[in-house]
C-alpha cells in the first residue's frame, strides 16, 4: 500500500526545469515550501512554514532527516541520515553529517557540521568553520570565540526518528479528512457536483 503524501500541492514546486524529488515515505507539511532541485530522501520531513529552496544549487535532505518549522535551507546543502535542522534555523551552503543537529534559531553559512555534532540554540557558524564529529559548538553573533566540547550523551535528546510517530498521525489525519470530503461530495446531487467542478 502506498502512503499518501500529506502536503499541499502548492508547497512542492519546480524552479525552471528542476522539480523536487520527494521519496514516497517523505513528508512535507502543509505550509512548507520545497522548491527546485531538492531531493527529499526516504522518511525525510519538512515541517510547517519551513522553506527548502534549491533555485541556485541542489539540496539533498538525507534519509530520516528533519527540517523543522520555519527553518530556511538555501544554497548547496546536504544532510546525512537523521540530521536535524531545528525550528527557525537558517542554513546555506553547508553539509551536515549523520545525526548532526543545527539548533533552533542558529545560523550556519558555508560550513561543515560533522557527524553527531550539535550546534547549540542561537549559535552562529561562520563561513569556513569545520565542526568536528561528536562535538558541541557554541557561539554568538557578537564575535566571541566559539566553544567546542565533546558531545557526551547529549545526542540522546536529539533523535530524528522520534518524528516518525508524528508523521503517521498527520498522514492519518489527512486520509480521514480526504475520506470525509469524498463522502460529502458523494452525497451531493450530481448537478451540484458538476457546478462545483466535481
């Protein structure tokens, strides 16, 4: 049985000749935008208000990776498996390794974020920065020297797989709404359906 994609048709759009490639198991929430040369791999998800805009360079959101609400992804960006771009983060021209986390409201430009690395909430990752695997990166916009320390057990709090259950609830809700709409449409007289374009 193929799974329905719970997304608005307007939210996944081409740019010129380039159309997003969305795996059947990927999820794009209503109100999110996925544009141009984007690849959403298996079980990847893009949440409410997020924008993944590949009108300049390709973007690949890896298997099981998450782009949370109101995040912006632009430029040449790739994520590994199970990476998280958290709420309100901005990422441009970066690579994120498997299980890497770009914290809420953080900003990263032209950087490499290693496997299992965590960029803390509100941090700024300046161009050319390489964050080693399994470290925590902390920095602010004021130009203070960044702090890097071992990740320890902090990754336990950041599991992209925890979103799978949420996705299934949203999918089921979309199916239920579609079924109710179909039943309502079937109950209308044929002349009313014709007038409504149904």
